[in-house]
């Protein structure tokens, strides 16, 4: 049954890719059907899991021996437990909604079949990632989503910027993947196995330094896939892909793989406070950096991408808090998956109505023209800034609470992040839906078709009530407790003080955003005369410039130096040696002059010399 | 008689032969000079055998004679052939086999 989860979308992708043009007419419906049936299998497994008690809920499915060499055995086994289950439901659920949305969004695209094939491929790879029962099989899924992400970002391959963005995402992800492969190798060296079970069992006996290094390597992997500092630069460019891709991959699912990895490897992180500190630090930096970038973007998708970085920063930070935070990391991941997918689909709907213009300075006053989009985007907005009782409030507040329990500075960082989030989301809301219309000539905004609005409505409902459901009906803490344990950290600040303070910070951020962008007219052309901070944020906090200066340029110089060394020093030595031998032999050849008498003289000279030497030696 | 005299004579003959090989151009003369060097060596062998009273030197002289006889046959045949084709027995003119 578990294998069918992965098999169905994989079959869909294979059919669409191998079937070619014959599947053009019905390919997208087939892809939606495969994704939906995978979702129903997930629901079925979920109900089965509910029927069992806490400890027996984890089920493994052994398929076959994948690798068996000497002491190295890797089974091709699937493992479904409470943690995998929430991911399966999120991936297939949100994935299916986005498949449905794409039917409308990609209606006029000549390559729609290819698009749906890649979407199915992505769903299959992501499911393999969360269902694998060992780190090596997880790595296969990890690379699979990387591939699908690359194919989808550069989907508009005729645009050079999209092609470049796809390559950039792929290359930056490779840096993180190196971390994961190092971690897997270290695990094999340390524990002799790469299964989740074996690593968790062996971790307490292993050398602490090994455990720390494994943790740091896993963090590098998570940074690559989840666009965390310092590997964040690819996510903003990834917005070159079609908007449903941004919603599915670069907001709701793939980028959360890093959070899954850290939570799954909690046995490692529980034992190494160094690795945990590194995780928390990375999370805190990214959540502020992403929010900072989000404040200055005029491109609605890039603004949301900055926000995604920031929200995943929250999750990584929570995961780094140890047992006190894992549950809230996953909780925030779920609520974020719902509201961020909804926000991205809303952005796609706006773009659809505005002739694919992404510049928010050309929007304005869309609340009357696109009522459904306005309502769903608005619910997502309330959820992300954390207004009770919408879903973001429940998860974000818990993370802030746990962060204050760990360290006052980390707590303040999360609190500041919440305020900045409120600011940039209010800015986005105000520039898009309020104010006066700044539409370009010939643009007539219209509401999107039902295939697009229906998924948006469902996700908006999720944004509104997901948090309530998960806390009061789903009991997310109790659900995940058998997997990640539950830790009661000593909370320095009680929730009765923290919630009002958080809400106040959010209100200040939102109010400032409204004062700046809602009450005053928004210039159609971005003002040039802005502060240094705004410039930095517009330039993605100089992430690309930094990468170019620190990695790309020195790399180029290094290769150039190596090429020079190769052509001059190595080729020169070899070439010079052969030329010297050639020249010497050309001269030595002249000794062979054909005169017998000169040979005789040489022989006589040699014989005399030998006789002379013999005499000398004897004397 | 003092055997040293024979050795001195052998050395003189060898030197004359060697100089003949080096300075003369006519192939026949060069050939004769080579024979003279061989016979100088034979003389030295025989003189040494006589003074030590053993037969080793005598045997060696016989071997040299046999080899020299064989060499004369081959060498003269080559010289005659060269003369027939080039109308000259100068070894400096027969210097085509070179670099």
C-alpha cells in the first residue's frame, strides 16, 4: 500500500513523458487523477494508522535488497510513521490542489503535458524522500525533487533568465547535497548502517565529535534544499518558474525537506548541542534576512519568496531547539504549507488577471475586480502574520514561545521577524488590493476560472481553520510525540504575556505598512532615491554579489591559473624534454658520417682509452 | 733470447698496421694493414706461450689465423664487388651509408 503512494504519481509521470503527443489531450487529467488517487491512498493509510495505538503506528514495508556489498547493506524499504504521514497528506493534498489549479493556469501553454509530467515526478520523488527508511534512499528522493525543481524552474526554457535560474538552483542545491552525501558516509563509518533505526540506536554510543560532524553535514544539506543562509540565493530566482511550481515546490513542499531531514535525524541533533546551536543560528539569520528582503521587493512572487525563506527560517530555528521545538517546526510547516500555497496561488491568479505582470506597482484596487482572490489572499495574509484564530498564529506563537525558553536573543529575533512579516505582508496586500488602480493601458483584471479559484478557496479554508483543527482536533503534539518525543523546556516568558506582546508587535508592523503603502499613493516607478537598507534588500541583501566575489571569481581565477600552469609548466616540461632529445639526436646523428677511417679512429681511441684505464686500475 | 724483444716487435708491427688503417685510402692496403695487426697479435701470443711454456697462446694464434682466413675471403669479395661497381677501391669514396 505504501509503495502505491509513490508508484501512482511515478506511473503518471512515466505515461506522460513516454506517451508523447498521444497523451496531450487527456494527459493533465490523468496526472491529476494519479496525484488524487495517491492522496486517497494516503487518507486510507491515515485512517488505518488512526486505528492503531501510538507505538504501533509506524509501519515498515521491505521491498527488496537495494545494495549489498560486503558489510554495506541498504534495503529498499519504506517506512511510514506519524511524521511521514503528515508529510504524505500535505504533499499529496496540496499537490493535488495545485494540479487542479494548473489545469486552468497552464491552459494555453503548448507544453502543458510536460508540465504535468514533471509535477507528477516531483510528487513521486518527494514521497520517496519522506517514506524512505534509510538515509541513502532518502537521498534518492532528495535528488529527485532537486531534478524536478530544476526542470520546473527552467520550464520556460526559451527565456534565458529562466534557464539560468534553473541552473542556479541546481548548482546551489548540489552544494547542500555534498553535505548530505558526507553525512551518509560518516553515518556508515560511525554506525555501520544508514537506516534511520540503526543510526538512532547507535548515536548514543558513538563518539560525540562524529555525531556533531554528522549533524553539521546534515545542516548543510538542509540549508541547500530549504534555501537557508548561506545557500539562500537560488530561491528568489526560482520564481522564474510557472506560479503553481512556486506554490507547490518553492513554498509548500520541497523547501521543507530540510526541516524534515533535521526532524528525522533528531537522534543526532539531540546529542550534539553544537549542531543544535548552529541550526538555531542559521534559522535566526535566515528568518530575519528573508523578511528583510521581502520588505523591498516589487515583484509579488519574489516578495513571497523572501517570506518563504523567512518562514522556513522559523521552522529550522524551531527544529534546532531540540525536543522542545520539533513538534512546532512540523506544525508550522503544515500551516505554512497551507497558507503559503494559498498566497502563491492567489499571486498566480492576480498575474493571470493582469496579463502576467508581476510588478505590484502596476496593481492596486484589485479587491473589487477579483473578489475571490482578494478573500483567499486576505485569509492567507491573516494566517501568515499570525492573527488569532488563523492558522499561522498557533504555530508561530509556539515557536516564539519556545525560542524565548531557549535564549532571550533568539526569542527577540523571532519576535522581530513577526513584526517585519506583518509589515511586508501588509505592504503586499495594500499595493495589490487597495489604493488607486495603477493598471497599465489595455489591462482589464478579471477573476480566474473555477479550476483556479476552487483550490484557492480550499487552501484559504485551511489557512483559516488549519491551526485550530491541528491543535484541538488533531492534537499535533500528541500525534508526533512517539517520534520526536516531547520536551518541556523551562519557559522564561509565559504565554499570557507573550501573546499580547507578539500581537502588539504584529500590529505595529502591519500599522506601519498600512501607513506607508495603504494611506499614501504608491509611485508607479520604484523610487530611486532610497536608503542604503532598501537598496540592499532590493539586491537580495547582496547574496549573489557575495557568492560571486567569494566563490565564483576566485574559482574562475583558480581554473585560469590551473589552465596556465597546465599549458605552460606541464606541457612546457614535456614538450621541452622531447625537443631537447630531438635536438641532441639531430646533432649526434652527424657522427655517423660514412667514412670508415673515422670509425676506425674512434675505435682505436676507445681501445686505447680502455687499455689506459685498465693499466691505471691495475697500478 | 729475451722474449721482450718479440713483444716489442709485435707492438711495432701493430702500430704500423694501425697507422696504415688510419691513413691509407686504398681498400687493399687498409686490408693488408688489418692483417698486419692480426699477425702482430699472433706474434705476441706465441711469444708469451713460449716464455710461460704453456700451449694456450699457441692455440689462440691458430684461432686467429682461422678467423683471419675466413675474413680475408669475405673482405676481398666485398672489395672486389665495390671496385667492380665504382671503378675505384678508395674507402673514402664509398661513404654513402651515413646519416
